C-alpha cells in the first residue's frame, strides 16, 4: 500500500511539473552565454538616485579584478559625499542657474578616484544605517539638501561666508557618514589616496564614448545632459563603431560603464530590454494604432511580455539616434555595467548587463538587453581605452 501511495505521489508531482512547464510563456527567451566577464556582487541603490555611483564603482571593481585578480568592494557613500559637495559648490558659483540633483555620471566617480581616492565598503557606515534604514533612502536626505543649496545659491548677500560649506558638509556626514582620512583594511593602514594607488589601476586609461551627428565624428565634446555637470569630454564615433567598441571590450575581457535610456516601453522590470517596433507590435496584437495608443502602460507591458523574444524590434540608425536625442525621447536615465554577451533560442544576441537594484527580475539583477536596444538608447559610456579596437583608436588619436 505504501509503495502504491508513493508511486501516486511521484506521478502527481511529475504532472504538476509538466503543467508548470506548460504554463510558462512559450516566447520567454532561453539564453546561452557567449562570453561572460567577471563582475562583483549585486548591490541595491534602493531609494537613491545613485545608479551612476553604483554602476561605475562596479565597473572599476571589475577593472581591478581584471588587472590584479583581486576582488574589492568600493564604497559608494565616499563618492556620493565628495560629489554632492562639489556639485553644490558649482550651483552656488552659478547663483542657482544649474541643477542640483541626486543624479550624476561616470565622470563623477572617475574624478573622485583621481582627486580624493577611495575607501573600501566598511570604512564608512553601511548605507541607510545612520538613520535606521537597511539601505539607502534619500527622501529625507535630499529634502534637506535641495532647499539648503537653493537658499545659498539665491541669497541676496553681497558676500558669502564659507560657513555654508560647513553646514552642508554636516548634513552629508549625518546621512552618508564622514569620509575617513585614514583607515585600516586587511591589517594595513591607508589613506583614501594610498588605497586607490594600491588597486593597480592607471586612471588615465579611461575615456568616454558617444555617437551623435551634431558634433563632428572623431572629435570630443561634452554631452549636453544635466547630470553631465562636470562637462567631461566624450569621443564621438559613428554608431556602428560605438557598438564595435563594446563588442571588442567584451571579447577582450573588459566591461563597460554604460549610461542611457531605460524609460522605453521595451525595458521591462523582469530583466529584459528590447528596442520595440511599436507599429509592428500593435499589428501583431490584432489592433490598430489608435487602440495601441489607448492601452495603459501595464497592458502594453503585458503584451510585450507575452510576445517575449519574438517582439518586433526597430533597426536603429544614426539619424534615429540624433532625432530622438534632439526631441528629448533619448534621455539620460540610468547607469549600468555591460559585462557579457548571450544569445536566445532564435540566435538573437543580447548584452548581459549588471543593474544596481539588488537581485531583482528574472535573472537576479542581470538584465539581458538586445544589441538594438543598446544601439538605440546609449547616451555615452566609460571604457578602458585599451578595449578600443586599434583602428578606431588611431582615428581618435589615443
């Protein structure tokens, strides 16, 4: 009797497993990894606009790993503390005629490493711990910082004292922790600058890449977005070469600190990103464009999810990139780290991209973003110049 019952349980379990498999969307992509370069652990920026900080430090952690084989965990709070003070100083210098905000760029991290150094995680309080949270939560923090900076920048005073910086630094330290002047790590004493020197990187090796036609190719310019407030120069290359650089980097074992647009309908919260061809998609849904436009955002996402890897994609062009940038469709929303390449069951290639939202989505913090999506939605990216193909480096003079 026990044997019969056991066999019945096994049969039921097998049937349940088959049903579960049958219930899976048939269009869900099944990925095969082509090349995967080492990255460090997933982190969660939580309720803070610090993707630029998390993604770029993650990128430099991979650079250290490639250069030395050593795994490090660099401190985002150190970079944020230094960056927000310097951004506030700029806003005050401009009398408030520029933006003070949580966002930033990869250049903010590179500048901090060059100018101030860095410390490892643990040399400053864990994010959120100073105000009783388990992760970053900048809601209260920035409700203090923003009016503070505005009050100083728009002051009627004929002469400012330097005390505003003392008060501002106090707020930064209260929420982020004070940046250490000296600390002990793995039994050795460091300053932030000496620790940076110990990581084995040449910070002059890093350059920014972009692709637009309102500036000449193979020259440099500061990409005109608000969070690019330090005005770093990017090398301007044609779109196909922008993509060749990413592919060459991955092939040679490098990663990419990517900045771009994730506000598009094809960027899902489940860990996928497609450059949706809207007209073709609404046609597949058996509707006309008017019906598609009336769909709620959730219904559109449901449709996109149901189409999965068979969702129609646009073929990005240089002209499309420029038009979308000029009409505000291509925006600077998010920073992530491209670290690998994969293909789905239909042979379509995707970049493997590390996010900073913890182990979320279907792939535990990794997003699979098609090459079309990256080509269409890249604002700019930071890369080791050694990862750029020799023929393109020659054109750029680097």
